[in-house]
C-alpha cells in the first residue's frame, strides 16, 4: 500500500524546509504556507522513497541534490511508471501529475559525466492540486484509474 512517508514545507526561498506531520493542500495552488504555492505545473513536488534513499547513498552527490526541494516523499509507489497526467488521491485531496519533469543540469552534473542514470529524472514528479484537503504522514495514496 502506497503512503505519504514525509512532508516538507518551505516557508521562504533559500530557507531549509520544515518537516510537517500535517499540511493543507489548496486547490490550484499547492501546500498552504509553502512558497511554491503559486499555481502552475509545479504546485507540489513528489519524490519516491527509492530515489530519496539513492540520493543518501551516493558518495558523490549530483549537482542538484542540494538545490532540489521535495514536498512529499511517497513510500511504496514508483512515480516513473505513472501516466503523464495520472491522478493520486490522498484523503480528500486529489493531485494530478503534470507532464513537467525535473530538469537535469547535464553541464554541471558529475553523475551525467560518469554516465550514471539519475533517479531524480525518473522518480520526481510535479503535481497540481485539483481538490484540496488535509494530508498527513502515513496517509494512503491511491492511484486513481483514468479512462482511456
């Protein structure tokens, strides 16, 4: 069963994120109190627990490891295999994945120069909040089936 493993909110640009047990997702904006909550295709940033573990295990970090700011770490869900505009239900909230993917800084990245596949490109997804609601760590994440 897929779950919310960790939630991070960033109150201001350049400031460290704060771990949260509970946040409110605002329709068409993002996480209440998060400086990224301005609408658009990157309202919420999701990363798989697998990719987060991969980042921690790297002896030489990729260029963007320090710059990357996730909001929700998901457990037991591989984000790479989800449809471009797939939907995730978390409690009353509905997140719609966007086609926008994490950018790779190939020119500066040690991983690219070592010809290593970056898990962030695969396992980071951005989402829009289609229906707001409160989410908490440990809540189940349901992949909503979409009609063809």
